[in-house]
C-alpha cells in the first residue's frame, strides 16, 4: 500500500516511506511560536494594516468603510460573547439578562422608599378609587343576585334562566307554603 506524501512532510522530517509520522506526546504547538511580534486581536482595537484579516478584506475590495454595495453597513466587528456549551440558546440569553450590570441591583421594596406627602396622597387617592370601584361592582352584581336561592350570577341571561328554572320555582313554592303555614 502506497502512502501519499502530505505536503512534503515526510521529506522535511527525514522519514522513509515505511515510517508513520507522529508528533511526540510532549509536543506543544506554542513551543516554537514567537509571540513577541504578534498583536493581540480584540474588538476594542482597530485592525492594523499588517493583520491578515485586514489584508484579505482589502483584496476583496474593502476600503475601511461600511460593508455593502453603498457602504451603508456596519463598521465595527460583531462582538462575540462567551457561551456556556452546556446551556441552550434561550437559557444563555436569560442568564445574560439577569447577570447584566443593569439588572444586578435589586429593586427597592416599598418600605425602603422614603414616603413623601405626595406619595401618601397618591396612595390614598388610589385606595379610594379602588374602594369606589369595588362598591359599584357589588351594586351592579346585586341586580343578578337571587336572595331566595342565595345565588349570584354575573350575566343577565344566566339570572333570567335561573328565574325560570324548576329549582327556583320549587323553592318559591315551598317558601310560600311555609310562610302561609307559619302565619296560621
């Protein structure tokens, strides 16, 4: 079986065709890398003209302005965040929302806020209004209350159907006879 030469590696490392090429276990890719002349990539700094991405973009026609036919697109690169691989997309967004700096401060409780005369007056007016609404609702509901059967109805047609029901008429009849017998 003939093994193909992979980019001249066999020749570069002085291997015969029969030997299989393997890197040593202790080999670290950073060992032979000169990091002193390299610039750190960041979304906070602009690309320099020596950057390979900058050069590739210029070869494709980019002039340092917005992307798109009319140069109306974005100028800044899209910022990438760190995502926990164990979380789903929606959960990650939810966690980011709750841990963002804007939402870290908890909302103050009502008892922690200093209450001014204006706040007191506003609260009293609101309480008065709510009480008035409750009493009006009770008044409206009284029109749909059958005191004989001790039942409350919310809708007029339900109340009307109850008044013509056997149950209501039977109670009416029984109460009439009971009251008549008690009078004698």
